[in-house]
């Protein structure tokens, strides 16, 4: 297996996750009840990987999976990413939540956390006990993940990102995938 095709998994001891606000947050964001929510946290900038996240979610939408991507940051970079999403034809699957949304609320609504920025390790999602797809960096490889899997990917490879997301989706919602 080549370096670019490698996906690593790390697991750490379990933690407690309070998702009691999940239905209310999903409702306020306009997320359909059956949607699989992927949160791409962090500041959107040229190297943050958010554009590749949109591309990966577009691949999953082509496979007719009920996924949506939430991007917290709404600065100039996020608008560029939203414009890119429009070019893919899946802009309606992208939610620009904005800075007024605390990351804790967005993670409570999420099924999967996505961290493709090599400079932004997935530590903020760890207390939420979410499965995580993250950039394969030495920091990410050596960081425990609070009882959930962290799939490490090349952050510039949308198909690899989509494969990692699909693996998690199959684990959390096999009926959704098997019915397609």
C-alpha cells in the first residue's frame, strides 16, 4: 500500500458525550432528520482543506447518501468554499454556520468531525466522542482520540477523504449505505 493510499486508525479511552442539544441544534440549522452531519471545524483558509471537504461530500452525494457538511467559519475563505460548492452542484448540502455558533453546538449536531488542516489537530472534537477524519500528520498520529476512531488521510485527496467518511458512515448507519 502506498503512502498516499494509507489510512491510519487511532483509538483512545472512552469519554462521556452529552448530545442532549442535538435535536434542537439540528432543527435550528435546518438539517433533515435522516441526514448524516459532517462538521468541518476551524478557520477556512487556503491550506485548511475545506475545499477538499466539499469535494469529498460531493462524491458522497453522487452516491446518493444523505450527507451535509457544516463549516463553522464564514470569513472570506468560507465564501470561496461555498462558491466552489455551487460549482459542484451540491451547494445545498453545505451549511455556513458562522462564528455565532459555538463549536460545541456544531459538534453536538454532528455525526462525524472533519479536520483537514494540518495545523489544526482534532483535539476540539475529542470531548464530543465523534468519529474523526483528520489530516495525516505526525501530531495526529501521536494524539489519542478519546475512545473514537480517527481515520487519517491525505488532506488533498478528496477520494481518500470520501472513502474514510464512507467507512465511518457504514459503521454508524449501515442501513443508509446498504439501501443505496
